[in-house]
C-alpha cells in the first residue's frame, strides 16, 4: 500500500519566502501548495484539504489571525495544525496567534532544519496520515466519476 503524500499549504505574501519553504519541504517529499493572500489561502484550504498550514500574519486581503480563526471555526478543519510563520516576534504577537488558534509559532528568519522538524512533528502522526489517505481517496473518486 502506497503512503499518501502529505500536503502543506504555505501562505505568505513574499514570493521569496514561499519559494524557500516550498523547496525546503519538497526535498522532504512533501507536496506544497502556496497562496499569497488571505482570500486565496481560504480557497486553497477548501480546494486542497492540506495536512498542515504555514501561515504568515501580515497578508493582503485578510491577516493570518483571521484566517486561523476562520479555519479553526470550521469543524472539518478544527484539528488541522497551523504554524504561524512571522517576522513579528513579540510576546503579544505570539499570544494573539495562540488565541486565534495556532498550533505553533515560528519567527522569521527561521532555520530550515527547525522548520522541517516542526512540520514533521505534525505530519508524522496517525491523524495526519489518516487525513492524507482520506484526501487521496476523495480525489480518486472524483477522477473515476470524471472518466465516466
């Protein structure tokens, strides 16, 4: 039986940060989907059903706190790990991220190995593997329906 490839949604308004994170995670055999603003991020959550979200705070169209809060209020994604990835490193910012529902908070600039370690901590769980398998199964059913 083939193990489903995990999917991480990277939400950051910086194309450079998105690319660095994407390359780093793809080396770990993780599929990466990116979004550059808040509304695109919400659409990507619905479309891709990620196993984890890496979320910047300062974004166009909707900030990371609001995105985190909206995702947390959707029963389907209530347990989805959300790691805030931000240049804001004050205690108030970290507390606000926690109150919005973030699972973890990593301050930019970050070390690539620290990022991979944090991501792996949430992807290497039975719940994450089950979520990935469910997503793959749903995508397979959609493909089969489309072939008819």
